[in-house]
């Protein structure tokens, strides 16, 4: 595995020399490998979004820096534009940023700005729309005529169309219903698998994170306090709860049973996994066949 | 006693298909539900299932196309009494940032009663008691935009409380909050229901929020799919799954175990219940 993104002493303070001075991100040192899916969790105001915005150079750190493919992205400000094509950022509530007359034009904004020829742009639009699960006939509609879930997908398609090496999504499933959420997560997962790119997914939903992340990054009061596999992170449920976070209900249940002496492994993340494990115990004891 | 009563309610948005009047899309297709005084009811369903539209009928923001909606016996179609309806039922929306109007928390909470022409001394009393009820009294002199999401949403609820409604309808009040903010808001609502007997209608996607209420109504494609106590509703694991709705993981696990031969009297909804039931089998 090769390191794609690395931060060194990355820090950011808002409103320096004003009464509102606040250190949002403190000395974050992380390494993210090529092709990984990283789940990012943390309470509101923990610095997740500020951190994400520094990773694509949208915010300049007050201290420390970010290395992409070994190069300091802030060294030469002229290169930042290229960095943003490589690190695509989907904001919270991206549907609020749709602005063009048609969905097609909106999705094409990124690739057009990259200076791609019309033919290539067209190809990218169709590919991105497909990945995001947007039906072809929606492309010529006004983005404002779409449903909430469709708007969200159109906005995500706009970033995917730039074919970024790293795709950062800041709470992509917030406000969606369970079906919309499942569909979107499956699409992100399928996109990741077919492109092999790196994905950072910020979410308040521990169930979402447990489902698709290779590693989980936990932010607390501006610091990166954990970066490990979901199993290892969610096994520390007491610590997470003190940080205002929760573990998936199924993890909580199996951890409590384990503490009571039931022979279950640590860090069970899905209902299916819990079911298999419990069936194993019951079979051994002859309680079911 | 029924406080809110929808009788064969139908609704469509006008102007969508003016040229093809036969092609209108019904958002509500004959919904009959009721909410008793003092009850805590959760309404769940997908986007587009009609649950928000139903909630907007409860304080006469929308008026029925067909059928009727009674609030404490008042027909919401009665124009003369529309303000009575709105005074009885307060609505809290998803995004707290869209609902706060003043630059100081207590002024924001006072906005409603001021508009109702309440006496200043009475406003003071109501604002204090509303802020205490949602545990935000210590923040009364703060600026709303500096609060966390959960705190903002509780201020929005206090603003509704200060108008002393009989019923509060909340349309996905926790969808934009982190887990801690979510719990703060849900426990504030639960307390209002238990201690002040305020009727609560909670519209939510989060099944874990629905498990502690008195009754669950499940909406699907403009109709009521099923309703009952949380245990009755969530025990229909297969049916809810078929409609792509979530069930609590505790319930799902025990339903799967029941499928391989374990017998449970009823399925658990909460973490603690599930642990208790499984420990009896496994230890």
C-alpha cells in the first residue's frame, strides 16, 4: 500500500487576533493509503469539515501542511487548482450549490473547467450520472425540478465527473430516508470498487461507517484521536460515548453480551455477523440444529 | 379523547398538471388517522410517503383537497378559526437555522407570544419556563447562531412552547444533528410529553427514536401502511423490510434468531431489552 495523502502538524485557527479566535483543528498527523475508504466521525464542531477542506486546499492551514503524492500542496499556490481536480470535495447539503440551467450543464462545470474537449466532457457526464444513479432523461431538466434525493445525486455527479483520485463526501446521507441512504452508499461503494480511488466519508451514522469503511478516523475537539479499523474503533464504545458519539446498536448489544461472559468476538459491526456468531454458539450448545 | 382526527384525507399540490387535470398526483390518498390528547405518536415512512404533507395539515398550513382534518374538534377548513388551530398545534421543522429569528436566545423564544399580544410580564414567565423545560435556560443570553445544532433545535422548540400549544408536531427535528444533539432533543420532547402532557407527533426516519413512543404510524405512498404500538409495528420485520424501511438492529437480530428456532414472547426494541433476552438464552 502506498501513502497517497499525508498531513504533518496540520492545524487551523479561525479568527486569529479577534475575540472569536478558535482552534478548529490541532496538530493532525495522518496517512491515508491509495484506494482506502476512510470513515470520518466526530461531534458537531469537532473539526471534521475544516480538516476535509484543508485536504483539498480550500482552506490554508495556519500551521502544518498536506502532502499529496509526496508533494506539499500549499508550496506553490498556482498548483492548488490542479489539487482540487485531484481531490474532489462534496460539501454538506451539496444540492444547495446546483446553479446551472440543466443538470447536464451543472455536471459538466467541473470537467469543462479542467479544459477537457467537448467529447470527453460528454462522456464524463454520462459516466458520472450513471455512477450517481441519475436517470439519463433527467439530464436535460432544470436541477431545481428534481426531488431532494435526485438533487443530491446530481451534485455528487458534478464532483465525480472530474474523476478525482480522492473523493471526499461531507455527510452525503444526512437528511435522506433509509432507502435513499442505502442506494447512495451502494453507489459510492460501487464507484469506489470500479475506480479503485480513495474515498473519505464524513457521517454521523455509525451504521453507514461500519458498512463501508476500511478505517475510521475519529475527530474530537479538533484532534485526531483514533484512526483504526472499524472493529478496533467501535470496540472502544465507552470512549466514543464520552465524545458524544455512539457505536452501532448491534455493536453495543454484542459488546454488552461479551462483557457478561458470552463467547462473542470483539467489534461485531453488522446484524448478519452477530447472527452468524450467535447461531454458532447455539449450535454448539445444541439449542438449535 | 381524539385531539387530531384525519378523516379520509386526500391532498394534491395544485398547479402541477393544470393542462391534464386527470393526471394530478395525489400526495395523500385517503388517510384516516387520529392522535389522542396527551399521546406521543411517531410517524415514519420514506421521502414522498406523504408524512410531511400530513403533518402540515395538522396546523392548517395545508388544507385538505378531500376529506377533513379536525383539530380539537375544529375543522381546519373553517377560515375563521384557523388561528385557533395554529395556537393549539405548534410545528417544529428540520433545519433549526431556518426557524430562529432573533439575535438573543430569549428574544427568539419571546417572538411567538409577542405576536400573540401576550402581556410583557406573562411573556417573561413563559420564556423562562419554556427555556427551562428544554434545559436551555442557562443559555438565555447567548446568540442562537453560536449554539450547537441540538441546542438550536431546543431553542426552536422553546419558541413553540412559549405559545403554550396543546400539541407539538416535529418534522424530522433530528435529521441534521449529531448523535448527542439527537438525544438532547428527543429527551426534551419526551419530558414535555410526560411532565406537561403535551401531545407530540414526531416525524422521523430514525427507528430508534420511534421505539419509545406510544404509537407508530407507518406511511407509504400516501396511505397508512400499518399502525400500532412500537412492538406491534416493528415486529413486522419482513413487511417493513419489503417496503425498504429500517427496523432497529435489536429487533432484526432477534427476528432472524426466531427464524432458526429460538422462541421469544415478543421481539425487543431497545438495546437493553435485547441484551436481557439474549443473555437468558446464551448464558
